[in-house]
């Protein structure tokens, strides 16, 4: 009201940065800045390395994951320096008898091997990377450490084996590139809750570059100490490898995915059918066996030709059919089926596997139970809008 001064605040990323005053004539003037010099420095670093709007613009597991991920990147960079030193030594750097032509042939062969293996791995495992992002993320780092181990051993091998060894490590690194890059993209999509995937990915790249810069500096110090000293090289490599894998495991463990892949869906359904309790994403992700795990005998998107069971024309009018056999259960989908229907079909497929029923379609009461489960799952935070369940693209069509 007139004659009364009102004070207002301005926040950035949930932190108060300055206060304003509304004068009696309705003019806003700056009163004071709430930021101390250290807060201003922190604000600049936050703008450079964190997504805009942090922490509201990212998932709750963002910071913990990024800390572990940065630590594992640092360990990998240090190990990479040791591996590169061994590789250059094996290629003849510093050896007067080595030729540039021989090194060039080796380089061409190893790059060609990597390109071919990249294509083959993406073809054979591409769809799996979205489904089990945690498992394949860890797989990438284990294989990367294996490649560096082989690099370190390569100078001990006969010269005639050096080129095949380089081709092998390049093949391994191509698997790392595909698995690591694709799963990183999936994780960034999970973290970007404000439609800001590009910003989250860009800032992740900035954090990675900073980690690499620190790694370069530490590598120079490291190489001056451990070069040509196996007594220091191997303990250093093994210690860094252990830390690298530990940090990666912690990074994957802290992720709280809200999508329903087969492993998480199985845990959720098991508890629901035993106690009618719907676990939230935090509880299920803590129980998810992303290192090991046995696949359910359920084929989603099976071909009608591979199913021995008889079905009728009325069966083909449904969105999907549940067809069990002695090996498990086949789910056949009609053309145009949605992700929500696929999630529904997995629910009943799991129910049949556990109960031993033989029905091809759920009853009305069963569908009511599923809708109740779906509603409660959404209430506790599960995303049922898409189905990363490893469904094939085979569909049946009814032409009238």
C-alpha cells in the first residue's frame, strides 16, 4: 500500500542473490547484494560447470553421480597415460631400428579393426544399451581397463605380436566407445528433467575436460616417478584400476532410474504380487542387480510363426496375445501397439510365469488389478509413458 516500503528478493538456482525495495511510488530499486565474494566465485563456477537452473533442473541423483563419475574419469586418465607410454614404447618410439612405415601400417590396421568392431557391436547390442544402461556403463569401464592392461603388457610380447595386440586393444576400445557413449546419453536424458538434455550433456563435457586437465597435470608428475620402473608402474596401475572400478560402481549404484526396464519391473511386480506394496524408484534401484541377473523367459514381440499354440481370429483382434510354451512365454503384439500396452502385457506375462496360468488374454478383474497397480506406481514416481523392455519390432496385422 502507499507509504509502506516492501522488500523483495531475487534468487538464482534456489539461492538468494540480492534484495530489492518497492518505494511508495512503485519504483523498484536495488537495496543490496546478498552474495559474498566467495559466493560470487561459487556462482561463476556453477554457471560454467553445472546446468542452468541447478538443482531444480536436474534429477535428485545428479550431483552424487557426477562426483563419482569425475573421480573415475581422473583415475582413467592417469591409467591412460601409463598405457600410452607402453604403447609408444612398443611401436618403437625411441628405438633406432623402428621405421615410420611400420608404425603407419600398425596404425592403419588397428584403426580398421576398431571401425569394423564398432559397427558389429552397435548392430548386435544397440537396443540393449538403453535397457540396461547401468550394466553396460560398468561393462564399458571394465573393458577399458582390460585394454589398458593389455597395453601395459604389450612391450613384453615379441615384436611380431605387437600389431595383433594393438588391433585387439583397439577392438576393445571401440566397444567402450559404443557402450560408454550410448549409456552416457541415456543417463543424461534421465538427469535432464527440465527438457535440458543438451545443457546437461554440455556441462558434463565441461566437467570431463576439467577432470582431464587435472589428470594431465598429475600424469606429468606421475610419469616422472614411475617411468621404466615396473616396481612402481604395476602397483600404481592396479591401485588406479581398483579405484576406477570402485568409483564406477558407486556412480551406477547411486542412479535412481524411474523407467521400468525388465530388472526393475520384475522387482516391482514381485513385491506387488506378494504384498500389494508398490516400491518407489529409490527402493527398487537399490535392489536392482545391474552386475548380474537372470533374464525372464519372456519374449516380447514374438513372431506368430514361432509359437506352436493355436489361436483364433478373435485372438488376433486383441492388442496382444500371451502364448506360453515349455520354454517360457511369448507375447505377440498387434500393429500400432503403444508403450503403455506393452507395460501392461509384461505385467500379465510375469503373472502367468509365476502362477502357471495358460490364458491368452487377461480377464476384466485382472485388468482392474493392473490399473490399480499402474495408478499407485505413478503416484510413487514411476514413469509409465515408455517401455524400455527390449521389445522386438515384429507385429501382426489384421486386414479386413
